[in-house]
């Protein structure tokens, strides 16, 4: 009897394996590779009999192989083994290897009947090839995937491909930051700009100044909505220990993402002033901000103590974050207190400055300190208003003109204009239940997609100073991870094409590729806005 059951089940297994139709992969992915050339010849059939092979003994390549295996297991359920090998192009294998003659972020993929080969200029290039492959594979539990013969050759348009997340106005856990980094990796992004301090909360442990976190990381209430008169009077707080920050840096590094920390100075410092009131012009008392916007109380630039304080903070930060850059903020700094403060007046006079131009003196001192410690600075475009050194990199946020002018003057520039790259703006002009942001105007997916960072009329020299593009997710009104994801997606996908792809733009074709990509968002548990797919919008009342 037992033998009959075994034989029947064997026959059933044979029937199902031989008849299950192959599910086809598609190279219609986001961001679009520079060149996809379909080849004649039979496709490659990916199944659980396929192996992943990495060439060489490099740790990064071994990890890349594991990434690929994990992605494929998640997308298809197929679990592939990973092994080191000495030669290229193994049979029935996905082989990943490097070729140092290619650019660092460049990769190619070749698929034929015998197998798949992903070649990168470095392990980083291979990682982008792996992202392309995992997005080409269909989200489908199957053991039989058909990949058409192809040659893909790809490299990024811009070297700096960033996302900024504000973790001061609202605090996000280490686990969420990792999930966000995974989303960045999916989009071939390589810089996570981490906004760690602001008026409403100081979020990074600084060992020399423990009150920054014991006092500065907590506010005793938050204004409800758009600076209404109502305060929720609930304590809100959180911060990252230095060990947690290091954990994030390492997690990002493994995904070829550099973490650039931002300490916003000399304005947006209310949380630090609450902890150390002697750093302000009036001496306080100060409290961690409850409302959004700009506060008049800033660091006292006439007090030597603030330079020692900032240098100590930047020194500890430099030990945690190996990135070449530190972002020193510099935006929205009112000068009223400096104009009234005898100490600030004295320093301004000594250097032939006024309250209005004093910030440049501060910026140059911070830059000199960081340069001496092997770092470079990035600042928001307001730092251009002081007489600052050309070596400072400018993040252009108040439109694009400041960035274009800075690039003409020889500054390196990262484009991050409110007009295209502020992802805390709504995604539609029709107010919806899901989009409570009170910011004026809206930025649709199509608008982001249409952004051209190298404006006509810029000189070739200035264009060469545009390092890349970044979007900013400010979180005054985004209090939970789902809101951050919803405001990020799918605009982040549109941004990734601005950052990565050189191909002519076609929103209709992009939308089709993006629609396919949403199955991956769903699989990975990301919340995304549905304006491009209104039929998918659900009303909270529909289920009742
Ligand atoms: C900024 O949005 N204040 C840089
Ligand atoms: Zn002062």
C-alpha cells in the first residue's frame, strides 16, 4: 500500500514540475539601465537547481552573493546556494565577478542559455547589478523562471544619489532606518543624509555633553497640526546611542550607502540651548521646541565656548561616521540676537563684519576645523550669504538658482530644491485623507520625474560641479514610519531615475515600469501612495 502511495506521489510531482509554466522575468525596471540589448538565443531557466557563484575570496563579494540569494528567496521562494569559484561563467549558475577596468559603480549583466554573469567595476558595481537582477525577477512563488537572453550595460549619471530623513522632529527606530536604507538600496541610492538635530530634539549621544540627550532629546509637548494654539502636552523623545549610530553606518556600508550626519548649526539649536543655556546670547532659560518653524534663539557667535562645543561635537561625530563629508546645516538662522548681543557685536567688529554676515565667520571656522580632521563640509545654501571658502559644498534647497550660481563660482553642489525634492509636500492638489501636510503646493511623481538638474544655460564647468541630487523627508507632520514611506513612495522611484538614468525621459513608460515595481513594494511591506493607481485607493468605510 505504502509503495503505491509513494509511486502515485512521485508521478504527481513529475507531472506538476514538467507542466508548471515558466514565469517570465522582465528587464523593465526602475531605475532604467543605460542599455538593454535583447539577444538572439534561448533563455536561461532559473530554478532551485541554479547556483550562485562568486569569483574571488573577497568578503564584499561573498556578502553580495548572500544578498542575491536572500532577494531571490524573498521574491520567488527559490533558495540558492552560494559558493566561491575561480572561473567565470559556471553552468546553470548566476556568477558574480569584478573587472577593475570598468568604473567603480558600473556593471554589466549577460544572460544566455547557459547562465547569468553579473560583472561590476567593483563589489559596489556588482551590488547594483544584483539590484537590477532582483527587480527583473517576477514577484511570484515559482521554481521556474525564464530570463530572456540579454546584455545589460549600466552606470549612474550622478555620483551623489541621496535621501535625507529628518529624525529630529520625529524619531524613527534603528529598525526603521534599516528598512529605509533597504529601500534606498533597491533604488541604487548611495547617500543617507541623517538630520540628527534640530530645535525640537537632539538625537545623537555626545559623550562629552550628556545633557544634549538627557535634556535635549525630549520635548514636553508638541503643537497639534500646523502650529495651532493646541499643545498635546505629551512628552516626546528618543535618541541614538553612538553604538546604534555605528550599527546604522555598518548596515549602510554593506549596502554601499554612505551616511552623512547633519548637526544643524548655528540656528535650529533650541534643543542644545535647553541643555546648555550658556551657549545662547541671552543665557536662557530655553526649552526644547514644541512648535515648527524658525526660532530666534541660536548659538552666540561671540562666545568662544560655542566653538569649543561645536568642535567637540563634530570630533565625536567624525569618530562615528567615516564619511568624507559632515553636514553642518546653516539654514534659516535669524540674526536678531546677534544684532543685540554685545559679545556678538564685538566679534563682528573685530572681523569687519555685521550681524548679517557673522554666520560666514562661523562657517569658515567650522570648515577649517573639519578640514584639519580630514573632513569636508556640506551646508544648506544660506551659507553662501557669508564670505565662505570655495571648498564648501552647497546643498541647494531654496530653488535651483542658488545651486547654479554656487556651481558657477566653483563650489561643488548637491541639488535638493523645494520645487522638486521636498517629499514632505503632498503628492496631489486634491486634499486626501492620507495627506495631512499643510505645506503650500504639491509635488507629484511626474514633477519629480521631470526634474533636470543640469539646467540649460549653465556652463560646462559649472555642470561638472553638480555632484548629484537628493530628496528631503522633513517630518514635522510625518510622525510614523508608514507616513514616511507613503510620502517617499513612489516619488523616490521617480527620483532614482533622475539620479541614475541618462536615457531620455518618458513618463508613460516609467509609469508602466513603476507599476510593476509596486509588487516589490508590497512584498517588502512598504506603504506607498496610490495616486497613479486610483483604482487601488481604499476607502476606510468600504469594508463596513
Ligand atoms: C530647509 O529646508 N530648511 C533646509
Ligand atoms: Zn551673542
